């Protein structure tokens, strides 16, 4: 190292990594630390908006935020490259095109789809992982409509859209598809009754994070708009034709098959020989990796334990951004020899959209929302995350509800 000041390297510009970087620029002077942010692309994407990109209800560019709009390249060294491996014993990160050394490391490399070893899922189903994979889904769906319109021999199965998993992403996706399909039917002159949107879930219910009343509302709202929901239907295999489900091994055919049933932390974690639990690192209460003084793991790469509920917090954008605040404060504490603080989650509530103008939510310690008010709250939540990350200018540029 040419200088004596410590070098903080942040891997990944998702909610966790980008917010950490932004906070560090406010907390530490340029003389106190060198800050480097490594990300594959020169943009951050709002991963909680990817289901809208996949359904084709928003343009991919809307979900993209240029990193240089959030953190100044004058203050942070921006490295656009893919992370291959972390060699923590050598304090070094191997990138596709170079490598980088660090004094302190923040790992926020995000998620990858987890197919839980279901046969054929990785090969035959689409997954919502980033902007490109999401855009591919909407283009594929539209292509099926165009093809059906032009090909007299096209089967009606090709218009069917099959979504595996009824957690947050799966339900938000079918909600958007229920909005999008009538538009596509109109555009390509296809009878709406020929298009099936089918959601398949192994568990006995959808949206396990919500109470029964809200789940009932969500299910009815989706079914009223033509979504078929099959619960208690485990997928044993995904073939090029569709899912094989249930005891009877029924084949549900579809022209578009999407898996949203689970995520795991970036495969870089495993490639680097880290100890993983269900694809993620269990971190200490100060968000450091066990046994490591100088490595923090946040966002979708880690499990943070909720001691009261005796289970990890579900990975959400608000969790990632709150973790970022604590990590930035703890990095400053390490550099200035102050005590570190423990992470305490302040749950602002959860809102799920069921399409553009419908949703359900729990906000303000248990206050329940459904319908248009929940949909409006969802847009407020989306705008708030933009504001927390990039201030009012970013909200004006990318916000869901235009303030004028």
C-alpha cells in the first residue's frame, strides 16, 4: 500500500453495498480511508422491481440507477468487474480482469436463484436474477403471443405462463402478469380466455409472511383477475414442456416457465470456501463473519439472526439498507478504535403489490392495508428506498410517483 490510510473494499452495488458505500462517504473523510466499490455493471438495479421488468409492465431502464448518480467517482474508486473469489487469508479479491487488496471488506454480492435441486429447473425455467434475465422473460412472453398470432399450428399451451413459488416474488409477478396479459391480448388479437397464468406452490398457503386475512384477500384478488393458484402442489421436475407436480405427477404445460421459489447468496461465497448455511453466511450480531475481524457480510449473502423469533430475518431491501447503516458505523468504529455496535432491525412493515393498483401490507406495527391504499403505499416504499440511497434527485429521476 502506497499510503497509510486503510482501504475499504465493498463488493456489490445492490441495496446493501451501495448504501454502505454512500454512508461511508458521509462518515469518513478522504484522509481517513480509501473506499472502493466493485460491481459487475455501472448501474445498480432495484431488485424489488425486477418482477415488473419480467412482466413487461415497466421498462428495464426504469429499474436501473447509474452508480455514479449515487456515489461520486471523485470520492469512491468505482471498479466495474465481476468477482471470482475472495481470498480472505491474503486480504485479496480476485476479479475477472484484475485483483484488488483490502484492509476491510464488505460483501454484498446479492442473490442467485436457488432451485433446491429440483430436476430440470435450472435448464428449463427462467429465473428473475437481474435486469437481463428479467427482460428476457418479458421478451419471451411477448414472443409467444406474436408467434401464436402468426402460426396457425401454434398450441394454446404456448400462451400459458407458469410460475413456480408463491412467496413474495412469485405473487408479485403473477399480479403484474394479470395486468399485462390483457394488454398483450389486445395487441396481438388473442382471446384472453386462451391465456392461463398458473402459480404453483408446494406449501399449503401463499405469502407465508402475511396473516390469513390478507392472504385470503390477495388470493381472491388474483383469482378474480384470472390467475390460477395451485397450493400444496410440490414440483418434482421441470421439463421443457412445464412442471410435473403433486402425487399424481401431473404435467402442467406452458410456453413460459418461471421459477421464483427461492434464492441463495452469490456463488462467490462457496467458491471462496466460506462456511455456508443454506447458501448464505451466518454473521455475528455486529454483521461480521465469525472469526473475522475485518470482513462484513450483508444483504442476500448473509443470515442475520432475530433472537426473539429464533429465526433469521427475511431478506428484504429495508433489512439490507439498515444493515448498511450499521456496517458503515462499525467500519468507522474499527478505523477510529471505537466499540462496534450490534445490529437491531427496525421493521417498517411489509407491502406486497398485486399489480399496479392492488396490494396488501402490514405497516406501522400491525396496521393492515389492502387494495389501492396498499398499492399506493408500495410506491411510497419504493420511493423511500430511492431517497435513502440517493436523496431527492434520485426520487425525481426514478421515482414511482411523480411529485408534479
